[in-house]
C-alpha cells in the first residue's frame, strides 16, 4: 500500500512538473465548466427562472453562458506564468457571470481558487486577498431580501463560497511563499557564515605565512649564511669543526626548503590560484628517490626487497621514505662516491629497513656517539612517531649502517 501511494505521488509530481500540465488542466476545467453552463442555461429555460439567459432564449442563452465559462477557466493555462493577470481575468469573468447570469460553474470556481493561490505565492498578496471582495459584496447585496423570503438560491451560496475560499487560497499561497523565503534566508545566512569563517581562516593562514616568511625564514637563512661564513673565514679551524659548520648550513638550507613547502600550503587559499598539493611520498617512490641519488652524485644505489609486499599504513610508508631519504643524504655528504644498498624486508607485522654504504664509516673518535648534528635524531624521531625503532652504527666489514624496524600500522608515540 505504501509503495502504491509513493508511486502515485511520484507520478503526480512528474505530471505537475510538465510544461503542458497547466494547459491540460485549463482545457479539462473549460470543458467541464462549459458543460455545466449549458445544463444551467437549459434548466433556467425549462423552469422559466433566471436572468439574462432566460431572456436570450434556449440556443442563444447556451452560447452566452459558454463565453464567461471559457474566460473563467482558459486563462489558467495561457497566463500560468503571469499569475496576477490570470487572477484578474478569471475573477472578473466569474464575477460578471455570477452577477449577470446567476452562473458560476464549479470548474470555474476551482480555476479561480488556483489562480488566487498562485497570485498569493508568486505575485501581490494584497491583490490576491482583495479579489474575493466583489463576491462578498454580491453575496451581501442578494442576501437581505432572500433571507426575508426564506429563499437562498444557488448563486448566493456560490458567491459566499467564492468570498470565503478566496482569502483562504490567498493565505495558503502567502504562507508557502513566506516559508520558501525563510528557507532561502536561512540558506543565505548559512552560506554567509561559512564564507565569513573561511575568509577568517584564510586571513589567519596569510598572517601565519607572513610571520614565517618575514621572521623565522629570515633567521634560519642567517644561520645558514653565518655558518658558511664562519667555516670559510676562520683560520686554523679543525676539520671536525668545519664539518659541523657545514652540517649546520646544510640543515638550515633544508629547513628553508621545508618551510617554503609549508608556506605554499598555507598560502594556497590566499592567492589567486591554489598551490599544487602533492600526495605524501611512500615506498612506491623509492625507485625515483634512488634514481635521483644516482643522478646527483653518480653513486651506485640498489633497492633490495624481500618478503611479500603488503599495503602499509600511510604514516609508516612516509616515515620509511624519509628515513631512506635522510640516510642517502648523509651518505652523499660523508661518504661521497660510496655505493649504497637499500634493503626492505617485509614481515607479517613489521618492515625492516637497512641502508648501508661501503664508505669509510664514521671516524674512530665518533663511533658510538652519533648526535643530532648529522640528521640522525630526525630519523629516530621519524621511527618513534609510528612506534618503531632505529639503530645506527658501523656496518660489518666497513661502511655505515642505518637499520629501522617499523610496525605495519602506525602507532602514536607516547
């Protein structure tokens, strides 16, 4: 039963949405109104009661009765997009028909209520409400003598019906119009609030990006310049000190590169065109990373994979990629020309990373005392951020080894 009702409602909605629906409805109402007008004219002629229709005679009276019936229904279709004009024409035709011929077909009354409703919803609400006043006046004029004679003919009842239902139709149209306007205002207010919030957030991102660019980036760039200047201008500086100053400069320049990328993200909504966002790299991009390392320094780099390849958590893949990237950078810096092997060993619940070069390895005085100056602290933090571990040291047989164990799923470090 519910499905049948839903199908019927859906079919009615489709029919009402058709552009030809008003014309079809007007044609049906016009035929019905004309048929009723002919029957009323015949009845008045047979009973000898009536107004102008009786005086005109049976054939002519029928024709005269049809004309106002057509004017009281057909404008519903022809003037559907002009509700005020349709309401004026139909109400005027029905009023004259009722006043002159004592005739108001039910179909014409239905057409009148429809156009009054549309005028209240889409045109002047005052006009829609006032269209019922002539029928009220006609009912009051005829009502007094008819009450004294205890005779209430049908035309007075129809006038009262038109006068009573007209304001109801106008109020229904006005109520739906007010509801629609309220919904539109609410949607506009919501859109305005959302736009205001977005503009506020965009302004705040622009302010943060300006602070980072004008203050933080300036100081970081000064660190890089001063470290390089100190390395080149300090006479008699030990090799270890010059190396550490070089590392400081490289770290500052890397920080500037990352900060420029961050500024691009912050400014993506503040400029005329959004900044391009690239997806975070993962293990699938390791081949490209090794190709880049070969192209930059000409080293021999191999990628060795063991175990069944599995889909890892994006955070784990990013951490693994960054660890390999930093290890390759350290190898280029501290063991130029050395070959590097990057090994991935997939297990059921973890992945083993080994990045090994065949360079000279760390100096004897630094073995076992690796500090943050070489970027190793960053690799440890990357591993710890996903619940993994990282160890570094001399590789068996020479060289440098970075080894990390990362879980298959990222874990928040405590």
